[in-house]
């Protein structure tokens, strides 16, 4: 049986169409992780083999003797969720060749989840290995730009000016000094068939990308913005609003890269919001709104404008 | 279907080739590996088998040893036969995942071709990596020659995959001295070899799509202790009887006998050395020569390193008067591991043997027959005196001034 693209009519149906990730979990109220995971899982009717690297999602969803997962799921360590699912995918291929699959007519999808710490930093080598080897798998980065599970230390996804516990803002420091690593470009450079940046608040765009990813042959990288109420410091009920500010200010542009070269911008905000409004809505950037550090906000805007310009030129060039 | 390979009854194989053929004959479903000296040929040979249709499982060449064992864990949890190989620095890089594999009760087979661990960097054989693995929750079997490296792989798969055990197992052999030294190896046919282990029987397999399973959960002070206790229970109670049964079955099939503790001339031995790996066979030769001069010497080889065969070892050493424990790994601040383990095994028994410790062969330094004769001379003096006549720990074969402690 070939897997079919699942038809999704409306948000209500989408949000309730399957329950392979249970609401019974320990994630913070307002955490975007669970929204992202449900949107990924609900995008397909196929069976799922899942992995998670150590992080918020993992520690909050599989605390013995409970599990939030109604699909096979594995966790090993912080750096190797990608390799765990790659190993399972290799076994699937082996048992298929040898005729030992228990349900040979079904075509499970292999998905690994990891935070930005597990993706941009400690697990980067393992992900790169999996992508180079061409496993048929999807890797979803739940990008909340900080080591949230351990209390808010900076990662290489933490943007300039954010105050993190290991790069705190202070009398002589504006917080994180380095720009966020461009993981999308790096993963596209692996020649992956499909790489996309998604936002759970733009669910139609997101589900279309997840389905494209599931339809692709080979490793697929999805970078999902995951607004973190705890570490970004905003009210739990504002998760979606903050996420919309990120996409509509173009701080987190939504685009895809096919076969490493073909770039498509998939969302163009009708009204582009100043970056200042996005930064101002979060406690982690509060110190930027002082005379001492205000120049950084202008620099932020310039950087975002430049990146948007680059993306548009890449899109036009089709190379 | 993988092609069958016709083997001669006796093949001239080194330890690496012997291990490769064992992996081929049991038809491993997924091998995920990363090459490292001196275990590299295991992986290369296996790649050759795959390239020529002698195996039809998946062969995944990963970006690191950590990635290799991570893939092995995912593959094993998915539900199939899994194996890999490594040495030394690569073993050290794997250590985190070794604990995951045993904690998740996944019967992965790891061929460890023993090698020193830097610094200073060294590619030759000692037991530093084997010793590093001893608290990781794996079964550890030790080969002394290529024949053992071949045979013990079959025994490892059979025991590890048993549903009463479900623990990963390492098969150790000495880097270069076994791995790259060709000897005559008695073979089984492909059919015999496969049938000895049998078809893989999955349990809690992720790929059983009708029965989703969660692997690798979080436990804190509420349940972690109980999980670790269950793991220890399996290692301490299930493994030894299953190994003994496998040894019996293997002997019935091949005529070759393995034991938890191997002995040579121990029936009436008054003095004995205890060692592992290739040193066991060197010591056997020396003992044969000493016996000709009337010295009642013997050799004890550890075959099953984990779980530690405490009772069997105590029984073998019951009447010995002086024992030398030979460790091929730097103890770094204490007595050698074998000294401590053997002491612990004898302490509550009636045996009052004089026990001393020899550190030898680090980084592939040879252990010569002359060294062993010297050790047996020490042991005889200890027996006659009824107490140690030498320092408790001596370095053997070291350049420069003698080194000893305690």
C-alpha cells in the first residue's frame, strides 16, 4: 500500500485528527513543542517510528511508567536522536529485504525530534552523518534558541543580544555576542532533498511542508520555531502571538530549499512588522531597550532586512 | 537471500577474519560501524561480504563510533540482529552509548579488538579498553586466539538474544596478537553456524506497528534504582546458566569446549598465574616447561570477564598457595583489576594464598616466557615463605629502573 497524502480541511479537524501524541505530558503551559509535534504527527496517516534527543520534549513525555507516545519512540542521549531513528530505518530496510517485516504492507515514516542544543550544537555531527548517508528520515529541530531543559543556557542558535544564563546581560554585556548559526544553509548544503523552516502558527504552510518532507526520498530537515514562554519570558497564552511576530517581522522567515539549491519563500507577510516589536515582546531582550544597548535593535533590523534580501535573490536565481 | 560461502574445515584466518565470518554466518540484520585500528579489518571484511552478496542485511558506515553504537541501538530496538566492532579510542567514544544499550536491554554484539588508550597514542594491544567496559552492563567474553574469536561470537549471539537475558555482549580479542595473527581456525558450515544461534526472535520491537513501544525512558530516584537492580539481576542470575548451556551445546556441535574460567594444570597446582587474552597461552607453555622440572605451576584464564565468575574462580583456586594476577592495563592509582577481583573472590573463603600483582604489556609490549618464569619464581618464593617476598605490585618488562608499589 502506497502512503497517501492526508487531506486536511480545517484547523479543528487537523488538531483532533489523530492522537499519537497525548496531551498528558509535562511540558510547560504555553510550550510550542507540543503544538509542533502534533502538527508533524497529524500531517500523516502512516505509521510512525519516532526518536527524540534528550531535551524538554524527551524529559516531559516519557517519564516511567508513563508515555505520551502512541507510536514507537526511542531516546538514547542528547546527541543521537538522529542516529537512533537512522538505525531503526536501517533495520526496516534489512527486514524488508529479508521478508521479516510483521506488517510488510505498511510504510512507516521515521522522524527524529531534537531541540536546538541537540541539533545546532551537540548532535550536529550525528545529524550530518545521517544526512550524508541518505537515510529515509525526517529530522525536526524544535528551535527555541536556548538550552531550555537545563534552565536557559545559550546555544549556537541563541541570537545576538538575547540574555541567557551563560551569556547574561549585565553592566558591561548585552548578552549573547554571536549571531544564530544558519542551520538551514548547512543542511541544504548536504544536498538533502528537502529542507524547510516552519512555524506552528502558520499551520497550513507547515503541514504542506511536512507532507512534502514525508513524500521526499532521503533525509529531510525541518527547522521549527518554538517560542519558549519560560526562557524567552512572555506570558504562556502569548505563544502563538509571539510566533506570529517572529514570522511577520521576518526574524524567522518561512522558506524551503529543494535538493540543496531551489529556494522558495513560502510566506510573505502582508504587513511586515518592525523587528523592534518582536524583541520588545520578550523579556530576554528587555535590556536592549536602554540607551546603552539600543543601537543593537537597529543592527538587528539591518541584519533581518539583509537576510530577507538574500533569500529573495536566491529565490529569483533558482540556483 | 544471501549466498552461501563454502569454507574449508580449517581456514587460515586471523582474529579479525574469524570474527567477520562469524558475523556473516549468523546473518546480522544491521551492522553499523566505524573503522579503527586494529579492528578495522572486521568492518572491511564485512563490507566485502556485503559487496559480494554474502550478506543481505544493512551495512551502515557511520561518522563515528558513537554514531555507530547509536545506530546499533536504534536498529536493535527496531527488532533485529545487530553487531559492530571497535577498539581503544573508538571504544572510549562509545562508552556513553554502551550504558544505554545495556540499560535498554538490547542484545547487540560488539567485537572489541583490545588496544591501549592514549595518551600517549598507541595502536597496539593492551586491555585498557576492555577494562573500561567492565561497569557498562555488558556481558564480556575473552578470546585468546582466532579460533576463540570465531567461536565466542556464536555463543555471544545465542546468550545475548535469549529472552531471559536480553543484554548486549562484547567479544574481546587482543589487538594484533590475535587480530592480525593468522592461525588455523576450525570452521562451521554456514548452515551450522546460523542454526546454532537461530532466527532472531524480536521482543518489544519498534517495527511491530500494531504494538507501539517506548524505549529509553526517564526515571529519577523513584524508579532508576529498580531498573538498575533488574539489570544486575539478569547479569548475575540469567547469564551464567545460559552461558554454560551454550558452552555445552557448542561442544556437542563442534567438540570445542569453553568454560567460565579456563584452567591449565590446575588440578594439583601450588602456584598459579591468572591472566587474560593471548598471555594465557604463553603462560600455558611456560607452565608445561616448569612442570618438567617438578614445579607444580598452573594457569587460570578468565573467559567470562562480566559477569565475573566469582564462585567458579574461588573453586579453581581453592588449594593454591601463591597466585600472581597479571593485568595488561594501567591501574592508575590502585592495584590491578584482576588483583582486586581475585582478592574479593577469595576473601571470604578458606583459601589463604599469597596474592601479588604484575602490570605488564602496556601499549603492546611483549610478555616473554622469561618474564613468566621470573613471576613463577616469585610465586614459589611467596609460597615457601607463606607471605609476600616481593612488593605487591610489580611492573614487568619496563625499561629503566624497576618499578613497584606496596
